[in-house]
């Protein structure tokens, strides 16, 4: 082990939490607004940075109603209940922990003033603002505050992620050498989009951190079984040992392992898929981060320190920092910026229902290797990484014209890291192009060639990514032409679509391809 590694070990064990960063005054982060009264922490506000002082009185409410209304993934329900109960146990007498059907019922039992950091959904935000005893403070758990984003957005023509990200790098002095980006480049995407290594079924990377369940998990499982038996709740997906962190200590352990062992490999294969390696070198930290257990800014600074101490190469560190203070924050701000109507956008007039085999995560009904495996991972883990979400699940849905609001609802319920703020822009904007291009300059639609290049699925599949008609026609390749044909007029003004549309016009067998796709419709491929 070299000296730099020892330096990192010291750093990993030290408490370099976000408040220290704030106090340094050099990060561009706005000081948090504090409020007096008991701090109500929602189930996605469980980290120490949602409190003003370590001994502030806390209110935690476990509400069953949300799980009764919709069919969530069983593992998601487990994760959220386990997280809030662990936090209650950790805080002991400091927290008033109420288990009730609704928030309304719980609040009736609380005396005195309450403060809450802005909740992450529009529904919860409206609810807390209607309560006379509750003071709402600015949101926490994101790097850029809303005022700064709106100020930035005012000067922009279109909200390009890349411009927002560069602005954030400057403001937080992250990976900067004076006014220049470290390494003289803002963007290492070209190094970070490699296909999976040839002849390998898995990456040579240490496995991610996984938790060991305890008696709180046991009680959560028993409660969920009971509620399922008595018919008050019903779930999708398969139960199994918990795979994601639910406490600050667990999240820190998962993060430390990621920094030490996995971050160095994060960049190059960020977009690649291997059937036998669902985790690749991803962090698996979206669930604890969205529970509020990790602050994205502290994680970004830690990644920078890993680079500066020689533990991880710049392309991997830049790729990770881009996800945290770029993409994650950008998505959060898009959710608020475009207003409540944004979730109802349907620019491509997609109106088909999500079919039951997809809704029920029935992977066994599917023969297409990439889709079968991705759906099975969702069923078994409630998680797949970014590219299967975007280029397999969402691509398939968009090609077949499934209603974007129904697709959003499906993702929200089936993913352990899914919340309203993060699903609406990721699905409506990024993945279904239902906002008509406010977020992404062109639809993320692609045929089987992309999946073939970026994965090892096609070699094991009964379909052929090069074939668009007949028994071996790849559903993604044929579906791509069907999607373009249906949306030809709607996309005609988009100069980034002119080449694909020109390709469409050259297809001699287009009518047959479309007729076959119409016949197959949304059947499991
Ligand atoms: C259709 C679709 C739905 C998605 N739904 C969610 C969701 O419900 N919750 C969620 O956190 N992410 C969502 N994402 C973004 C991304 O796929 C996940 O954050 C990521 O796969 C989580 O795994 P990880 O923690 O290993 O991520 P890594 O690959 O290790 O990335 C690092 C971190 O960057 C953040 N991040 C990166 N991209 C995004 C993004 N587009 N939006 C928000 N955060 C991002 C996450 O916090 C993540 O932990 C979605 C993407 C798509 C295309
Ligand atoms: S051939 Fe088509 S359906 Fe089969 S794995 Fe490749 S992209 Fe997926």
C-alpha cells in the first residue's frame, strides 16, 4: 500500500462533514436557514444535515397511507420503513416517533411549533404549507439552492445540463485549477463511454458494500407480511435481503468502500452492461442519498480528495462529480422550475397503456435477452443502473408509445431510489421526450445496435440486432423505425433528428416493418 493510500485512509476516517465545508466559507454554498421548534424530518430527510443542532428535538412520522394507495416494490417499502425506524431508534428520546395512517392524524397529536425543510414532492410541499403550526425552511440535501438555480436559469437560452454543471463546478471550486477545469477539460464523456471489456462477463472490481439485516428489518418484514395478508397493502417485485444502506453509518460504510475500491473504475464502463454483473462499478448510493443520509456536496468533495491523493483517475472522478452536482441537482431543479403541469406533458401524444407483463415485472414472459434480464433485475432488486433504465426499459416504452405519466408511475413505484422529484424529470423529460425537448435535445431512442455495442446481451438472444423484419427481428431495432415513423412530423423540426429521419425515408421495407410492429403491439417480445 503506497503513501497516498494511507493519506486516504486518514481522510476517510476523519469527520469532514458538509458543515465544516460550509464554515470554511469557500465553497459557494449558501448558509442554511435555521428555524426554532421541533424539526419534522420526512422519511427522505434522515441525515444529520437536516437538523440545526445535534440535539434538536425531532418529529418522525411513519405514515402507512402512501403504501396503501399504490403498489410499490416490496423492497422499496422495506427500505423506507427500515430507514425511518432505524433513525427513530438512533435518536431515542430526542425524537417523537409517530406511527399513523396519515400525516394529518399524526400532526394532531403534536404540541408546539414545528419546522420542516422543504419536502421533496409537490404534494407534501403543499400539505406542510397549509399547516399553521409548521414553518417551512429551504430545502437541504442538494448542492445548489433554488434561488441560485433560478438566477442561473434566467440568463440561459434553454437549460443545458453542461452549462449548469460548469457553473456549479466554479461556484463550489470543485475540480478547478483557478479559473480552469482540472486537466483542462470539463468533460471526460469520450473516455467514459466504453463498451464492456471483451471476453469478460464481469468487471474486475471489488463487490459493492451490502448491509447485514438486524431486528428492525425483521420487524419491518413481519409488518409488511401482515399488511399484505390482511389485504391493506399489495406489492410488486420479490422480497429478499436488504441491499441498500438505511442509516448514516451504513451509508458512510458503503460510500467509503465505493471511494476506495470502485470509484477508480467508475468512469470507463459507466454506460456498459454485462448480464452477469448488474452492479458494474456504480456506487449504488442513490437510495441512501435520496433518503437524505448522504449530502451530495460532501461526496463530491470526497471524490475530489480521492483524485488529489492519487487514488482515482480524473475521468472517473469527473464522471462521478458530474452525476452528483450536475445531473442530480439539475433534475431536482427542473422538477420545480417547470411547474406542476410538467408531469402531464405528452409532446409525442403517447397514449398506450403499460401492459400487464411489464407492470407486474413478469420477466419470464419475455424472450428478448436485454429486456428479460433488466426486468428480472428490477423484480429482484428494485434497482438497475442508468443505462438499462434509459436505453432498455424507457427506450422500449417510448418506442411503443406508452403513456409517459403511466411510465413515470411505474418507475416511481418499482425503484428503490424513486421519488416524485427525481422520476418526473427523468421520465417525462429525459427518457420519454414528453416535454418536447425542454431537457434533452433529442429523444433517447435507439435500435439494437446500441445495446449490442454496449453489452453482451445480443450474443445470447434469439433475436438479431441487425434484423428488423421476420421472426428474428430485434424488437429494439424494429421498434426504433416504428417510433420514427409515428413521430416523423413531430420531430421534423429537430435538426438532430434529420439523419435518422433521412434513414427512415430510405427504408425500402418500411411498410412491412410497421405492419409487423403494429401486429405485435405491446406483447412481450
Ligand atoms: C428513466 C430513469 C429513471 C431514473 N430514476 C431515478 C430515481 O428514481 N432516482 C434516482 O436517484 N435516480 C434515477 N435515475 C438516474 C440514475 O439512473 C440513478 O441515479 C442511478 O442509476 C442510481 O444508481 P447509482 O447510485 O449506482 O448511480 P451512479 O451511477 O453511481 O451515479 C452516481 C449518483 O449520481 C446521481 N445521479 C446520476 N444521474 C442522475 C439522474 N439522472 N437523476 C438523479 N440523480 C442522478 C445519483 O444520486 C447516483 O447515486 C433515473 C434515470 C432514468 C433514465
Ligand atoms: S438482439 Fe435486440 S432484443 Fe436481443 S438482446 Fe440484442 S438488442 Fe436486446
